[in-house]
């Protein structure tokens, strides 16, 4: 499949179109934002469904094949926050707390970006691994912890223990890991019972979530615009650098072409669930509007529209 076909298929996918509709509504001074209780329910469903689907596939996985990708994932989780912090300080001249906040967001992972990348790879027929949701859970934590440790060393006094507890007991980690366990130990009859809900309905629920997220991204972009053009460029360049690194790490770890692409998309993504919660506890003086605005308003749409086909092409070249 050519690069043009990859981009066209991605741009015309229902998930991307739903995200675009939400953003366009805001551009015309409308809004398709869903009530907070509804978005909370949708995010809970998506995180649990990702875990359950991964757990079901873990039953067929060879655990000997997982060690290389796990090591690559941990390496990504260690490198990305350090690079982000250094770039934010030296290129954009953000304060220490705002640089650490940005590092926590970019060092963690977006489960929705993972879902979009996994769906893209499966539709292209290049994905062979079923254990990738486990890597999402692994990548959620180290980047946030490292970013907070950096802030603590630079400033002192950050409440790292409470922040780490917030991450480990937060909704995203509990749902991902809990879903993995449920799927991994479910019986055959149990699998058949939950498949219509967690697998068949998943794409439609994802579209609803992205419809709301598109509106939120358009609203958040105002925070990013105030930060300046250099900041916007940084939040586009970092995903491309991290995405390339993730694809290379995944390829070296023995992942399939699609698996390496998905790992690249995970490395390129920025968290907007776990990271804000941890930063709010450990770095209350940080401007969350800037970090969260970058994650949702710039990096997420970039990855959704441009990044995923780009990482797919890089994975094809490296494989």
C-alpha cells in the first residue's frame, strides 16, 4: 500500500472523521462536547476494553516473545521524559515545573492513540502481536515518575510518593491491568459472552469519545497558541522523533512491522489521563493548560492524522 493510500485510509476512517467533526464544530462556535459523566463512562469502557482484548490475546501469546518488547518499552519510557524536559528548558525556555509537567505528559502514553494505531495496523494486515495492550500499561508509569524525579532534584519538595501512588492506583492503570487479568483468565464461554460488548461495540464507542475529544482539542489549542510558535513546533517535532525511536526499538525487539509501528505511535503519544492527575498532585504550581493543551490540542491530532501513517512507512522501511 502506497503512502498516499495509507494517509487516505487513515483520514477517511470513522474515528478520525469523528474527531474532525468535533473540532470543526468549535471552529464554527458550536460544541459537541458530551457531559462529563458520559465522557467518564466512555473512557472507562475504552480502557477496560483495551485491557480485556489484550488479555484475551495473551492466552495465545508466547511469553518468551514478550521480553524484548517489554525492555524496549521501558527504554522508551525512560528516554522520552528526559529528552522532553531538556528540549522544553533549552528550546522553549519553559520553567522547571512546566518542563517537568510537559515531560510527564510526553513520557507517558495515550491509550486512544494506541487504539487508533492498533486498528490501523490490523486493517493493513501487518500486526501479528496480541500482547501490545500490556505494553500500554507498562509505558504509562516510568515517564511520569522520571519527570517528577527530575523536578524534585531541580526544585526539591515535590510530593513524589503521593504522585506515584496516584499513578499506580489511578483509573487508567487499574482498568488496563484489571482488564488484562480478566481477559487472560476468562473461560471460552466467558470470552464468547463479552466479545459483542468489548470487541464489536468498541469502534462505535471510540467514535463517540473522539467526537468529544475533537471539541476539547480545539478548545485547548488556545492555551498552546499563547505559548508561541516554538512551543507548537516542539510538540510536533517531539512525536516524530519519539515515533521514529519507538519504531526502531520495536523492530530491534523483534516486533512485526505493524507491532513496531504501534510501539512507535505509543512512544510518540502524550498522556491526557494519568499524567495530569499525577502532575496536579506533585507539581500544583505547573500550568496544566499548556501541557494538557499540547497533548490534546497538537500532539494527539498530529498523530491521529499524520503520525500513524508516517510511523507505518518508517516501520515498513526498517523491516
